[in-house]
């Protein structure tokens, strides 16, 4: 009897601050060896270009799905994105998921790119579906752009999963009506998780879709006590501080946290001195100081403690309504004790 693939669990490849993109190869192999169902890839405009990385990850695995979470639709022509996804889909025998996200408006403005709207993402998803079905799109004029003609191959009939990284209610509802996977953000409270799941499932039902066919992924910071304290602080305090730097307002609003706490956090001279991401630049002493500015309750939506406690917390996300869980912020090596503890209480049928 062999251990089953844990389709309900995922992790991020090249999470945190990896030494370089080649680390992905061993991480992908290690994640599959653990039996994790999906390896996620997030795009960064440095050495984390997702088309290259997805090809590498799929080439060194046989069963694990590889999902992009996320790229932005407005940085490539639709034909380039649709062709990339089709290539990965066929290359991997159907193990690829194309994931989109809204991105950060301030960065778009700085880089001379138009901001992304919900209507654009919905329109773009429709374009992808049509191209993958082999359609020729003539005189398209919609939120995603104007195109005289779009076509990949008239013989195509590809069933490629589309994912959406979602935060606010409008994007969550879009995920329910037009996407196959909805990936939530890290440090969502239990109440927020349940509310988000309801929003996605209700939208799917209203659109005439099977709500159970739309998978909602909890993104759960998973940082066990077997890691050194300094690293744990970087993966929890420094990571949340970085989110609060970039888009703290929507995090606070979504979780119903106190906005005055966020104002004090941002006004602190140490926090204000960082012009780049705190989790990339802060040293241990600075992170310890920043920890004093963040309420304990804001750090609680995470899997921490012993391997057994972390595994139980992962299961709790499933009990609260998440279909699947990304164990965020940890490499396969760091997750190994937690996965072992998770399997120890696994009641699902194993492969024979």
C-alpha cells in the first residue's frame, strides 16, 4: 500500500527569499515526494518569471499539479498567455493551472501599465476559454481590450483550469462565477475565511455552476516550532508587516481589524524607514521591534507550534469550509514533519 497524494494540500515553490530560481527544481521534486497535490508559483519581476518556472517544475514532476498564483493579464498579449497555458497543459498531461491576480495599482502606475479591473479579468478569462476551445475571436471589443482577430488552433478543445487570487467581495464573486480555483490571502481570520467561501460558492450557484467544482484555497502561514526562532519571526511577523506595508488597508478592512492600529504601525519611525519589503530587508532586532507593533490576534490566523498542532490547524481550515489549503511560507523540507503528522490522522482511502 502506498501513501495517497494529498490533493487537498499545496505549497509555494520559491517561497520567501530563495537563493535563486534553480532551487525550484529540488523543491518541486521534494514536494511531490511528500505527496503534496499542488506546487504554486508566484510571479516576481526579478528571477521569478512564471512561464519559465512552470515549465521547469512540470518537467521534473509526474503527478503534482503546478499552478500560477498569480500573474497579471495586462503584462502579456492574450495570445501569448493562452499559448503558454496550452503548452504547459499538453506538456504535463493536464497538470497546469493558469492563475490570475489583480496586482498592485501603485506599481502599475509607476511602470506605465493600466490598472486591472474586475471586468477586465472576467473578460480575459472568457477570451482564454474561447481560445482554448479552438474558437476564432473576431472584432473583440471588451474591458480586456480591442482585438481584430484572435486564434490559436481550430482543432483545440482544451480543458485548462483557471485560478484567481481574490481579496475583496467583487473579486471573490468573480472567482465563483468564472474561475475554477480561488486562492485566498494569508492571515485571514476564521470568520473571514468562512465569509469568503460563502461569497465564492454563492456566486458560483447564481451563475448556474456547481459550487463544489470551484475550489477555494485557504492560504495558511505554516511555521512550525522545529524551525529556529529567528526564521519563525521572519516568516510570521516580518511577512505580515510586509503585507501591511503594501496593502494593509484592505487586509484590515477584510478582517474587521482596528484601522487605528494600522495607522500607528505605518507611522512608526522604524516601519517608515523601510522603502523595500520588510521581510526582505529587516534584521532580527528590527523584526523583534516591529513585533511589538502588531497585535497577537493579527498573527493568530496561522499554523504554528508543534508539527501535530500545525497539522491540526491545517485540518481546521478544511473544517471551516476551505476546499484545499496552501501551507504558505515553508519549503517542502520545512513542511516534512507537519505532513507526516497530517498523514498520521488521515482517514481518507490510500492508494493500493
